[in-house]
C-alpha cells in the first residue's frame, strides 16, 4: 500500500474541528470539549469572552466586534470575541479558518437544550450557523446548570458521537442536538424535539428610585407524552440526539394556507 | 335577528391583537401596522424601546428588564421595554394581556425576512414566541430597509392576510412569515423558505489606540433555483407567505442517524 494512502493520513490531514459555545471561553464545559476533540483532530476555538446564554441566533450589526487571541493552556489556537455565539462562527469562517472544518462542535453547554430550549440556545445557534455554512455540526449540552458539573461520564459518549458524525454522511441542512443526562448514562436514543414551552413568571421589583423592573423566570411545561422525544430520553437516563434543521418551512401546511384562497 | 347575535359582536368582543416588532416602538413600520390592526380589533402594543434587529430568539436572563407605558398618539395601549422582541412578547403574556390574543402580528419590518433571514430576525422571533404560547401569529416585512419606506401599497394586503388568519384554522405549531416586495404588488404566493445563506465579509478597522475591531457585513447568496420559494415570489413582485414552524426536528433524518448504530 503506498504511503500516500488516505488510510494513513499525515498529521496535517487530521480532521479540522471548530469549537464554540455560549457560556463563554472560560467555562468548564468548553474546556472538556477541547480536550476531547484534541484526541480526534486539529482544533481551533472561537468563543464569546463572556456568558452569552439564551442569545438565540442573535448577531451583532449595530456595533463593532472585538476579537483577541488567547492562551487557554490547552495547546490549541483559541480566540475570544465580544460578539454572540453566531458572531464567533461567522468571524471564524471569514477571518481565521484555513479551510472548511470537517466538524464544528458547540458546548458543552451547562444546562439542557432539549425540546423548545433549542430555539433560545446560543450553543445550538452557533452549531446552526456552522451548518448553514455547510459544516457538519453538533451542539452538546449536559443537563446540569452548575459551573462545577461533572462532565466526566459524558466524555466517551461525546467522542463516539463526534467520530460517528465525521465518519457518516449528513446531508446539507441537518445538524445534531445532543443532550446528556446528569449522572448515569444508559445509552443513546435518536429522538424528536418534545412539544414543550416555558410559562413566563416575571418577578417584579422596585429600584431605590421607585421604578419597577422585571427579572425573567419561568416554569418548563412539557406538553408531550411521547416516548420518542428528547425529554423522555433524558428523563430515562439516555442521551438524546435530535437531527435538527434550519429550514423552518412547515411544508405540510403550504396546502392548508393555499386553501385560504388569498391569491384571489 | 336578535341584537346579541355573534354577527354583531359588541366592541368588547372584537378580536384582541398583540403587536410587537424589532425595529423599535418609534419605527414607521409598527405605526402603519397599528393603524391597520385598529380597523380589525382591539390593539395592545409591546415593543422594544430601541432597534433590536437581528436579535434572533434572544431573551434577557442576565439583567433585569424595564417596561414603561407610552403614548404613541395612535389611541391604543402601548408599552416599551428595554428587552428583546421575544422579551416583549413574554412580558405581554405574563403582565399585560387581559386574555389570550386572537392574533399576534409583528413588524412591519424595515427589510426582508425571507429565506434564511427568518432565523436572524427579531421580528419573526417575536411572532414565533407568540406561536409557542398558542397564539395565531404573523410576521410582516417590507423588502425596503429605508426608514422612509413606502408602506402604503402593502396595507390592504396586510389587512386581508390578517383577516384570513383570524377567520381560518391554523394548527398549533404553525405561524406565517409574510414578506412584501417594494413597489407594485402582483398578488400572493404561498411558498417554502429558499435555500440561501449570507457570505460573511467582516470589515477590519483599527481604533485610535491601535486595536483591531470588526464590522459585520455580508453578501446574500441564493442557492435555490426553485420557483416555489419566497425569494422567487419577491423577485417577481408577489407577496410571499411561508408557513413557518418551531419544531426544528428533521424528522426525515431520524432514520438516517439511527442507522449509525450509536446505541450499540
């Protein structure tokens, strides 16, 4: 077999992996993800310089963005930006990446991004942005909001899922939303997003000057009793993987709205 | 016919309509939408106190939110908040609305929210949030970024679409993304979201202290040659209506990822 065989790719041909998150570049979650991805390929990190949870797919268009190279002591190239998670991915694409990455991973988020949380999540939005650009992309979240969360039980599963994503076909338009239960892990379920929502409960307070202000709180309401959902999988100690897309068209309802005869 | 017939509903039974946007409460677009919706029902406005374009589905969880009643001189109840478009809808639900609105409308956005723009748009995210809460919801956008855009040709169409949405069934999980071409309008097409993306082009500058900063710019790239897309409709002077959903599951790929045999 010739030495240039792709089976024995040189180091420079190791997979290129872009990493971002929304908890900020100093979060323990991204540190664990960096260490895991270094075992698989060449890593470049571009992440927010502060927590940017719940930023959704926000981008920064009304002010400039700063970007600074930082030493994370993980032995990988790393940059922090003043922007949102989606800004980080866009900056990486335009200014930093030597070629299109073979994989983009986001997280590990401190807290669940299952069900409707996918839509508020900066972690998932960073992965969505990479997917729009044509990268294979995965968002990883651990269902534990604590800064001191124990990521160790998750790590071999994360490596397995990343390798499978590198080694299998995933068509343009699809990425993966991976949520990992806290504690023991029984295995993996491929799921759909549970039908759920947050019931808002704003806490009203009065500042020292007599003016009202509000803190957003809420209760998670699962309206879905299916056993094929991400919420079910997580409640039963399985990792949930939801194939996720950014085509928001409700194709099944095009006919419904056509029947309203608005074109008449 | 008795006077209590539902055909002659008293004023208190007129449809309740919630209005928000992302360009801010003082934008001409929301002013036109308020005037139009007043002809249909009782209106309550809750909108950002400043431009919040491209905020996506961001919510404010790390700082408190202010909310102030304002007089817009449109004869309707109106509140401005320091939060994002999604925050506005959540505050309206928890603190302001006397009952679930019959309709939520967002906009009129100054600029297109067709194709992939739906995912960055604060205007559409406000409508998505209302839809998650169970309201019928529509995002309206005019394909003209100018603050002095001419909304007049759009107004009768917007009224027609709002009335049709009130008078027809729309199942939970589906809302409408309505984009209106600049200038002459030939009619309405019910469409799918075109496959498109933005190619990032960050402009790098140096501040007076020698440090780099970046302005996000980009080029819109339409990769879709279909004639059933929103981009096609708008280029051909039709209003595009895309039935839009917040279930991001790529149901067709659950089988694909199952075949990776990750559960083994």
